[in-house]
């Protein structure tokens, strides 16, 4: 069994494990918010949405468990979602690295923005960042957006590997080819 066949055999378990990892990350975020009192800034909330989207993509990929191009579609969607989430994490890290005098002023909260502004304007305002996004809370020596960026990178790589580069076992591919008159 070659590498790509092994990846195909691991596709469903890895997709389920990645979904579980996303669920654990969201659970930990809510623990930090409600048990430890760390209020998330708007960029943190967007990163949570990114983790949620990635987790749901992994769950659907595990349940659907497509072959061939279907798995590659999931790989592309997962990579797109993780790159977007990673970009938000990088933006957050950049705002946290600014000197105090260059930090954007605190603006209205995310709920206010979403309730009183068009969606695209609210998203633009959030991505510009605010003073509350510059606060650095560290866990094991790294800021939360740094951990989130590493999670997006790991999830993106694993989603690409198991969904984008795996192939069907030869017996399944041969059976499908015979069923459709190819081969």
C-alpha cells in the first residue's frame, strides 16, 4: 500500500479528528470567556467563526466521505477556510504588535456593528481592528491568535493531505471504472 492509499484509508478518521479538534478549540474559547473572564474582541469572534466553519467542513467531509474529485472539493474548501482564518489571525497578531500610540481606537462592539451597519461595512470595521484587539492574553507563552494561527495551519495541511492527495484503493477504483464502462 503506497502513501496515497494510506491517506485514503485515514481520510474519515482524520476528518473526524479534525472536527473534534475544532470542537475542543471552541469549547476552550468558551471556557476562557465564561470561566476565566477573557472577553473576546471582534477579531477573536471572527477567528471563532473560522474554526466553526473549518470544523463543519471536516464533519461534512467525514460523513459524506466522497471519492476522487469530491474529496478534492472538500480539500479546497478546507484550505480556503483555513487560509481566511489564518489571515484574520495574522491581522490580529499585527495589531497586537503595534506600539501603544499606533493602536487603533476602540470602536463599537461587534453586536452593535452587526445590528446597525450593512454586513460588509461591519466586516470591514472589524478587520481594521480596534484597541481591544491589541490586548495580549498569553497561554503557555503565546498569544491566543498565535495559537489559533498554528491551529489553522495544521488543520489546513491535514485537510489538504487527507482530502486532496489521497486516492481510492485500487479495487474500489476498478469497480467504479467497470460500473461506468471505463477500463
